[in-house]
C-alpha cells in the first residue's frame, strides 16, 4: 500500500511537470497578452541601424582625402564611388535594410496583439505608435531604395514591399508594388495613427513617436509626396509657427564654450531641444567620422563654412582637426558596451537623431517656397540664419540687418527673380 501511494504521487508529479514543460513556448517568446508587454515590444519598432555613414559619403559633403584609417572602409568608399556595398556589417545599406524590416515586424506583431486585446484607452496609443513606426520605417526604405515620388511616374516606378502582417513562415514571397502604392499605404498609417498618440504614456518621450515627432515626420513625408500644403500644416502642428527656441544655437557663446566631447554628446542628447526623435543604433560612425577617407575636406570647408554666402557672415559650426585628414564637426558620442566586465571587445552604439527641429524648419521653408509663399519661406530661413551665422570668429555676433536675407539679396546673389 505504501509503495502504491508513493508511485501514485510520483506519477502525478511527473505528469504535472510534463504539462508545465509542454505549456512553455519552445523558443521562450514573450506572449503579447498585456498593454505593458506590447509597449515593451514597441521599443524595438524603430530601425536600429545608422543610414548616415553611407548617405553622407555619397553626398556633396564628402571629398577624397587620399588616405584612410577608419574601420568601415568599404561602407565609406563604395557609396562615394556609387558602387554597391558588398557587406552587411553595421553602417552598411544592407544592415539598415534588415533593421528597418525588423522594426516593421515588431510594429506588425504589436498591431496583431492589439487587435486581439481590443481597442481601448490603454491600447489606442499603442496602436498609434505601432502605425507611426511602421510608416516611418517603410518611408525610410522608400527614400533610400526607390525612386523619389513623382506624381507623373510613381504609379509605375517599382517600390519596396509594404509588410502589414507578422511573418508566419520562414520564406515568404512579397510583391514590390509601386512607389505610389507604397506612399498611399504609408499615408494611411500616418493619418490613422497620429490622432491615437498619447505623449503621457512615455517615460522618456524623445525615444518614441510623440505628437510633435509624428507631425515632424508627416512634414517630411508630405514634402516628399509634393503635397506642400499638408507639409506646412503638419509643420505648424509640430511645434507652432515660431521654431526659434528649438533650432541648434551654434553661434552663441554658451555653445562655443563647450569642449569637444561635450559637443559630441550634446548633438544627440535628449536635453537638446532640437532633437524630436532619437534611436540607439549599433554604429562606429562617431569614431570613424574624423578619419574616413571620403569625408570633410579642406576644399569643402572653404566652400561651405568659410566661403562667401548669401548672409555675408560666417557659419559658426565648430571645426576640429588640425589637418585635412581629420577635419570634423563634433557629433555622435560613442557608447561602447563591453562583451563582459573585463573584456577588451564589445559593441559600439551611437544615439541617432531621426527627426529634428532644424530639419523641420527647413522642410517648412521649402514647402512655403514651393507654393510661392516667399515671405514665410524667407522668414524661416532667417530664423535658421539667426542661430547659425555670425560676423566672424573674432566678432561672434549675429546682426539681423546685416545677415538676414530678403528678395533683393536673393535675386542679386543667385541671379533669379522671386
């Protein structure tokens, strides 16, 4: 009898243990069964790749220094030469592609979970963030990997796949669609998601889509879509019409007094008023920036910073590096995470400002100019000038009457009539 009781208890214990084991997901995934878990997932819904290294070297901001000592040689060189980057390392176009679609996947899983839980006060703002992150990642892919939106041709220009469902299979076949179709789907997400956002849900707002950041993104989107009236509308809804206090003040004494490392940190700080949306990305851009072969050169410095410009003043950006090989403007303080406490290896991270008030102001200025509202476009340009220009390093003073632009000055400098 005693042996029977022991065997019965042991069998029950084993069956209970097997039941618990079989109820455990094989990959230990988190079940998205609460708003808090969905909110945690959405922190992964922002692309954690850095597109700046390959876009900057492909731009007019980069020249050939004739030497190199940076770690990402191919990522820096090939875009400058307009060649494919044949690596998927961090800071490469392929890496950004993967991180963008990974972010989209997180957005879609969040949206699926929200649909199961039902839309209520707690889940509405989560849905808004998921829709905005999905729209943002798709638009970045559209900017980088498609032709620009053109009303005359976008209905036939190839797009990239718009993914609106969580992947359930290892290999799925997706249709590229067209640029117009892609933009229509992105716009649908923006229009539906923006009113649902609730800024009070975020502990650190600048790592999430607040209403301000969402309107700034919408401004950029509608500028690309040639809907300039909508671009202006969203720009004004982001921070109001007067953006002066949100523009990086590189021409004041407090900024000039900052040391190099402080300048790097301030550029992407959450305390910097111009930064509207920031993401943490695996990137060595901060350390490579001064030493890339294809980057900031003395001729570019002379043309952009010290050369004649329409304001007749000088741009006050701080320039470091004693030779042509290391010229740079301090940005992107690196956060190096060691593999273990005493390890000499690890992963470099940079904080990347995805949306800024500086860009917002210039986007609105362009939108105003496109609809021939030149007075307001010029007013925005003068706001920008007031925070970026001074007379000279020896006389670091901004003088509105001397530096601001007007139609007469624009016509004289560029030889065009407005």
